[in-house]
C-alpha cells in the first residue's frame, strides 16, 4: 500500500490546496534530498492531486484506481530495468498521454522521478510539453540534483523545495522499521541524515564496509592514507550506493567544517570530483569504481 513520508506531508498538503483552489501550475519542479526520496514522493503525489478530497482518502474511486494501478490519467516515468537514465522514447510515451483527453475530471498527472535521470535527448523532447502544455494536465519533475537538468527545462517550471526531515523524524522512520536507536544514529551519520538512504544501507548489509570506506576517505583527506587503500576498501561494494554515500559524506563534512571556519579545500575538490564520477558512472555503469576512486584521489592530491 502506498504511503507518504512524514516530512513530505507539508508539501503534499500544499500541492493539494493548490489543486483545490485551481492554482496548480501545469509544470512543477520539486527538489528533494535524494533519488530515493524522489521515488517515494512520486508514489504518494498523485493521490493528493486526483483524490476527491485531495487527501489520499483511499475510499474514493480515484484512490482505489491508483491503488490498483488502473488510473488511466496517471503516468510515472522513471529509468527502466537496469538503465540509469530516462530515455527519449519514454518521454514520447508521456507526451502521447498528455495529448489525449483526460478520462476523469481531475485531469492527467504525469510524473518524472528522478527527473535528473533525463538524458539530453529526453530533456529536449520534454521542452515541447513545457512550451505548449496540454489542457487539464499536470507535470511534476521530482529531482535530487537539479544542476543536472537543462536550464531550459528548469526555467519553464514552478519550483518547490521539499524540506529535509529533522533528526527526530529520521530516527522515528528507522525505528518504525525495526532499527534500534543506536544503530539508527550510526546509519544516519553514514547517510548524511537521509533516512531512506540509511534504510537502504541497513537492508544492503554493507553498513560496516561503507563505514570502513568513509574512514579511509577521512584519513586520505588528512594525508594519513593512500588512494590505493581507498580503492581496496571499496572493492565489492555496489557502485551506486557507494558513490551516494561518499558524496553525502563529503558534502556533510564540508558543511560542518565551513560552519566551524576550518574548511579543508581538499573536501571541496573531493566532493566535486565524486559528483563528476557519479555522472560518469550513470553514463557508463560498467566502469571500475574502486580504480576510478584511486585515480580521482591521485588527481586532487
């Protein structure tokens, strides 16, 4: 059964209010903390737009059809299979639905999540919709890394940033899923306080290995370890999760040091290089990530 996350409640209710008062724009860009959050928000969002009471009542016809996967005016577009990107043929399918007359009064709801997975051709195809949006159609781009979206796409959407959960919300989320308080705090430190990432780490069974990688990076930044050591510690870890954790760590560490006016510029270089490596990985998933991490660290030393 689809549910909404506690820290998404405010933004979902805000969108529902706009829908009730007929102030919902035809295209919105919703910025979230991670791709995992983008997918979670995309799952709950249509209920708050097409529900008779705009509140995920689960009783009205629209809610029941959504629950059954049978609401014909709703389409979720996301990477398919093992692909890391949303492709042009998927956008063409989305546009075909947008061009049709809605079957229900609430209109058509089209969602891209994570929207930062759009490849260049798909983004260009999406511009046609954004420039001439069909009547009674609402498009939502849910993205964690908006810098990867073309400026031409971003400029044609109204923007809304989803607040991150506070510490207590994050802890409750993990505890409700059977994670002990002490373990939850450890996972949140590793996941830069992103509870969905923390849960994925726990379920992957790689938390201890990822902690060792982060510890190796910390020593490397201080000049107390070698790139080779980092590469060795990263062996065998799933690339997407590994890079996500390292990017989160570098960002969190840089923010913490900046707050204390002790920022190590090496952290900024590391974060930038990790983001670039992640983008390369999305284009070429078969690259050797441990070796790439070694080379990355050699280049920024």
